[in-house]
């Protein structure tokens, strides 16, 4: 009796499963939509680690004296940071001398490559150009450090591993600044340079020797601090070749 009952129930279940598809043969299809819209942002981009772009929590860069640097410019095409340079305290000499810039300081105490960081979040793929100008000769408030020249060596571009945009096609790996003259140093053509990019001078092995200041021995030097200002400019479209 029990065995028969089980067999009957199983047969009934199979019958229903065979009939089920035909019962739902007439179906309805309806389409709905999904949408997302992006817009360019004016929010500033925080500096990343020039020697470890994938660091999820990079330490904040500082000025050589430990103060906070100037904030980055507003987006969507922005200069996020540029190192201020310190060539140290030097003895007055009557022979030609070359001094190297200290490495970039960070809030957590470590040092790294001096660098400039730019971000392109325009969403236009239009390209950009980065240039730098030394606004004037090193000066102690009264007198120029006549003939002094700054040279940047070992320039190289880095970005996080998640960056899929094309690398800017033109980079000046070495350049010397002439006071008052703008120097084009990175050029991104169309479809290049989207996202955040770092132009760093040196790496973990050469950062401490990649930026130098040459001072002629014949130049009069007073016992004072000499300063100069660098002006970095990011143009909205390629502005020509780099050397």
C-alpha cells in the first residue's frame, strides 16, 4: 500500500513537469532603461606617492622647512603639486660649484623623488602640455646670484597601475632653466595623459642627485639666503615639442 502511493505521487509530479512549459508558452517582453551621466569635476586631486603610485594611503608632501605646500589648482585639468627645492647651506667659494637639491619630504618622515603631479579629468581626450619657468634669478633681496643655473635630470613619468590611458608621448628627460624663459617639459597628444600623472626627477636610487644648481666661482656671493620662484603651467592642449 505504501509503495503504491509513492509511485503514484511520483508519476503525478512528472506529468506536471511535462505540462508546465506549454502552460507558459505565451510570454510578454518589456524593455526599461538604465543611465549614468559623468561630468568634469573641479575638485582638487590629492598628491600621490611619486615612488609608489599604487600606495592607497600616501603620506602628504611637505615643503623643505616642514610647512604645508601650496594647495593644488582646481580641476578638471589641474596641477596637484610641485616640489619646492632646497639646495642647502653652502660655504662661499671662489671656484665653480654644483649643489644638489634635497629630496622631497613627507609628513610620515620618509623622503622621495622631487616631482610635479598633474591630473586630467576633463573627459575630452584633448591632450595637454606642461611647462615650467624660473621667474627670476636667485636673489638675496638685493643682489642676483649671477650665472647660477638649475638643471633637472632623470625625469620619468609614472602613474598608478590602474591607469589605462596612453602615456604622454613627449618628455624632456633633462633640461636646464634660463630665468624668465618658459620650458616645455611634458606633452600629451590627443588620447594621451588622462588621469593622474607624475613627472618625477630620479627614483629611489637617484632622487638625491637629479636636480642641481651650478654657481660660477666668479659670481659674488653674500652671506645670505638666495631664493627663486618656479612657475608651472598646464595648458589645455599640446603647445609644441619638448626637448
